[in-house]
C-alpha cells in the first residue's frame, strides 16, 4: 500500500515512531533521559555530527542502557527492528536487533568514545527494512568529580557552652535518620549518579566529615547559614578536602535550599572558595522554618535532585535559559514543559500547573508527582543547542569545565 505525503516546507517531519526514555518516575542508572526537543540538527559544539533528526542521548563508555521506541502512527502488530551506524554503540538486546518486544524497549552497549557519529535506526519489518526513526548516540569517556561531604551542625551558643553541653544545633536527617555515609551513598547511587551518568560524569566520595559551627564562628541562629553575611565564607572554608568538590549538608539553610558556587563566582557571596551547600531538612525564610514537604522515597528523590542541580552550578551551568526564580514577583523560572524537564530549572518541587498562563503544562513531567505539592523537577542535562535558548548545550559546557584549573579550587 502506498502512502502519499505532501511536505509543505523543510521543517515538516513525519514521525511514525520516536526514541524515548525507557522508564518514568525517579532516574535510573541504565535508562538515560533523552534530549528530544525538536527534530532539527541543533547539536552543541564539540559533539560528533551526523544527519540524524530526532532524539539525542548520552552514555558512558562500557555501560549498557535501555531506551524505548514509542509508536506514534504504527499498528502494534508491525514488527520493528533497531540497528546502529558508526562505532560508538552497538545493539545489545534484542538479539539481531528485533523484532522489538511489545513495550518497545531495547538495550544499547556503549562501545567507544570516538570521533565517528553513531545513530540508532528504527527499521520497518526487518533489520534491513526502511528507516522510520533515528536517534543520535553520544558515548563519553568518564570524568570524575571528587566529593568531600561535610555533615554540619550549627550551635548558636559559643564554643565553651557547647563543650559544656549547651546549644541546640540539629543534625541533618533524612526520613528521621541522621545523615551518614550509608545515607549519602544511597543518595548518590539512587539519584545523583543516574542523573549525571549520561553526561559521562562519575563521582568518588570520601567519608563524611562531621563539622560543628558555634557562636564563636558568628552564627546567631541554630543550624542556619545566613545569606549575605560572612557565614557562607565560614562554611565553605571549613576543613576543605583539597582537589575536591566540598558539599556542606546543613539541617537548615537561609532563603535557599541549595547553593552551588564555582570558583569564579565566589566573590559574589563573599566566599574564598567554591562549594555546595544543601538544606537537607528545609530553609529559614521570613522568620520561620519551612520544612521540605516530601517524605520517604520522594524526599530522597528531591534531595538527590537538589544536590545534582547544585553540582550543575559547580560544573559551570546556569539556570535553564538563564532565568532565575524571583520570589518578589512570584516568577518561578520558565513555565514551558521542556524547561521544567531540565535539571537546571530553578525550582524544585515544580509549582503546580494549575492557573498558569503558558500551556501546555503538567504537574508530572515524567519524574513523578508529589501529592498536592507539585511534581519532581526533571533530570535532563541538554545535548542539543537551540540558538534561542541562552544556556543550552549543557553537556558540552560541563565536559569543557573539567579542563579548567579552577575546577576544585
């Protein structure tokens, strides 16, 4: 049967099938998010170039990852196969490339980080059939971020009073248990590593360092690192691991839940060093403590996403499209669905879609909804570089950052 198609201009593309993330909900190590924003060849500078139109995805050398073919205008009974071009990736499952199972999921092995472009091609009927869909594969040699984690307690009392048993500082905790090496490992393994693995970023984490700050250090509120004072500098300067990214986990932070600072931006907040600060249990704003609203696995997801987001700032990423959250005007970053999918969207949990002025909007943008509070922010670190987007091409921005002599200063 012939199908006649009249294409009106060069920007029209017929999409009978597309390649998508293999799962929904929390990030999974072997199921990378895909950059499927549009069907044009807007690749960031530094990525291998081919003529594929469709989704881009990243992997780390040696990994086996799952992707999914979604049928848009094809009957379920039509057999589909997947093949590859180039030498960066190879089909792992199904054997011979197909036929694909009913759920459309297939596995790709990341073979080598080479200069030759590689494509996933979805074929109709058999492994040599007509190509009806393509995806652009990019395999990366791993880059390592060395992490020194600090679990911090702040006492408003002076050091002598604390030593005598005074002070009311609180230890950061997750779901009622004090943050320790085991919980930190879980946070990285279940959320942070899966987010950064498609970018070719790995983490090596040192044992937790327990830190105590007192009134002698200039702190005046229990467990709060105050914004706009020298207390940020005090925290970032404490017992630093040399040649590492120092992450300071607080029970409560002031007017922010996370703060990621690269070396070049340190002076903006009066700091002498780069670093990351995370309010594990909540923030202090307008004279009141605001606890995080999620719990259980949702809380682990939220904290992991926040930490991964601040790692993005440490690795030279701006907020999505360089738009910040402005509490004064109640403007919470870009409102479109794609920007809400970005790890670098400025807000987590995402504001509810109801009542917004820029459809389409969804509370759950693929990573799950958290009761009536909103949805989990997305985890996409972008591969494409759309000219109209001020901060796009994030993957290559991150990978270039590893060349900087200031990375761990």
